[in-house]
C-alpha cells in the first residue's frame, strides 16, 4: 500500500468508520498496527515488542480498527456492471449479461475440540467455507463467511440468495460458477463430462472439437477471475493462509475485513503491486417492490439449460466462421 493510499484509508476510518485518536495512539498508528497483523499474521506478544505497546493496548486497538473497517462495507463492496454489446475483452464478450464469477474457498480457522467435527472439510482440514463473488476487475461484490467446512458449496449459495440483504441477481443477468453449483437462472455452469480446466486445452488436435468444448474453454477462461481473486487475497494477507488465534466470530470478521481492504487497495491504487505475481490462467442492497426482479432460487432449470445450449452453439458457429 502506498503512502497516499494509507492516508486515504485513515481518512475513511476516521470520517466514515468512526475511528478516533486515543490519548497516546493516533489513528495512523492504529491502522498500521492492524495492517501489520493482517499482512504478516503476527501474534500479540510480537506486536507488543514491535510497537512498544502493552498487549492490552494492541488488542484493543486491533478490534477498534476491525470494527471501523467493517463499517465501510457499503462503500468498499463494488456494484457489478454487466457485460454489454460494447465489450471487447475476448474473455467476456461471449457472455452478454454476465456480472462476474463466484466460487467458494476454504479458509483455515481455529475452533474448540467439540466444534472441530463441524468445521472439518472433506480433505481433513479445519476451515470455514467462504462464498465469494467478484466482478471482472477482481473486486469483491459479495462475501458470505461463517459456514462450517463440511457444508456443500450449493448450500452456502442458497443461504446467500435467501438472506434479506444477501446476493441479488437481477433477472436476465448471471454469474459464472463451476459444477459444484446448479445450472439455473442466474448461475451459468460448464457442461459436465466435458474437459474444462485450462491446462487441458491447446491448438491442433487438442483444440475444441464441438460447441460444448468451446463453451467450456471460454467459461473456464472467464471464471478464472474468481480463482485469481482468492489467490491474490490469500497472497496479500498472511492471516488467511493459516488458522489464527482469535475466537471464531472474530476470525469470520477478519475474513470480511481482508476482502474489504482488498477492494480498497485495488480502488485507491492505479496499479496493484501484487497482481503480477498471480498467473493469468490458474489451473485446476435490499429488494423492494419498486425495484427489479431478482433470482430467488437455486434449482435445476431446463429453460436455462436450453439457453446455455443455444449460447454454446452460437459461440461455436461464430468461432468456426472466424477460423
């Protein structure tokens, strides 16, 4: 983070987040302490030594800044812009009406022995299942954390859809997602049983051979944006790469805070200094009566499947005509 971006963050924390100078510690020092913990995952006793403050002071100011950043969520979570007819980006131009991509990720947490069974993932780790939704610029649109690691991705998405202030998808728009979710209105998945991952494609005999393969290739290239967003988030904040020493409620709040700060850095800085370290292709508000209609279910839809077939055939015919 540049000095200018840090100054903007401190201004927002003061005038929007309600953070105040204390008698001996300024807002700037509180923010620096907080960012240092997130970026380097330092324990309290290390921060006491580095900042020459008591452990109680470090803990109190960490939570003060945490609360202040969370108050910025309406300001820092972005509003998605759908792909339109003027889009020239080859990754997205085939998906008119697309708002971005969504996917879940596991973030390690520390819980009590009695709760470990609920948080154990299918690979044996102790983690929360976090749903993230991002736009085409790797900014987070929506985040839902708190679900235990054993819960399926589709269950988390259903919860996000049905929450009063949850994920809102206007009719006619959609997000790209993988086969862990249902191909339904608002959620476009690839074809099952057809090669998908980017390392499976090349030119010649391994190029797309039909409309389903071409659709999966273009879907994988576009949906890759959410994988890059998760990688960049965990690369930036070391506290997300291993379980922390806070209560589970605080750990979930930290995850949300890291996503908000991720958006802030990408908005406040013309160039994200860490983005180049993430490969381009990685393998492997409230609804009202006067507002638009939103998607309100996650169920298999034959109409949506037929629309996907029509879109895939159109892509393939256009691609064949240009080769």
